């Protein structure tokens, strides 16, 4: 039997069909969307770490900082609340992120002179100097993550992930309100 003939006889691995919404009882837990999201997250972190090293950003930028940095690249000098609303993140999540980004020397956080309760975020000169490399790294990451999608599928994915973020944000807000009651 030739090598070409032998390769035709090799059975293809069986891929379980994704969980059917019509038959949730038949779902295998690992086929649930949240587990795919978790696996995608771990892969994302691994690839992003590599891209940050290749771009020479690893000494300054860590995974998780990009959302805040890009919101400030888009429009600098915003309050934490404004950035949180733009990113659809809770203020408590933002507080942790801001602390890490400040420690890395990429942003400053100062009280708003017009509203002493608000904290304004500004990019440092270091962050501005890294912006072109950050943008290039983000494009590379998006290209890798979405290379198997056409434009329509990318748009659908963004919409679905946005809706997932809204659902989880609503749950976090509900939980926060319940814990204060």
C-alpha cells in the first residue's frame, strides 16, 4: 500500500458537535460557550505575551492594559467613569487596572479640579511614545485571532461578544446592588 493510499484510510478525528440550544440537557459542559471563552482567553494571553515581547512592549505593557490605553489613545484626559462607560467595565475593575497602569508609568491619575470626586486619567509621554507599537501589536493580535473569519463573521463575533459583555455586566451590577441592600 502506498503512502498516498494509506493516508486516505486514516480516520479523521471525531469532533463533537457544539452544544445544542434546543437540547440543553444533552450539553457536555466543556461545549458550553463559557468554556470556549475561557480557552480562547488563555490562548489570547499566550499569543499576546509573545506579541508584546516581539514589539518590545513587554517591559511596559501587560495583558489587560490595552483597553484603558486605547480608550485614552482615542481621547486622552478622561475620568475613570468615562473610560469605564466606554469599555463597559465596572468602576471596581477599572480601579484595579488603573493602579497597575499607573505603576507601569503609562498614565497619571489626578482629581478633577471641577469635580473633586472624579479622577482624571492622562497618558504619560512614555505611553504616547509607545502608541505606534501598541497599535501595530493590536492589529497583529486581531489578525491572528480572527484570521479564520471573513468580515461578516468578524462583525457577528463583535456583536455576540458585546452582548455577552452586556449580560455579564448586568449580572455584576445586579449582584453589587443586592450586596448593598
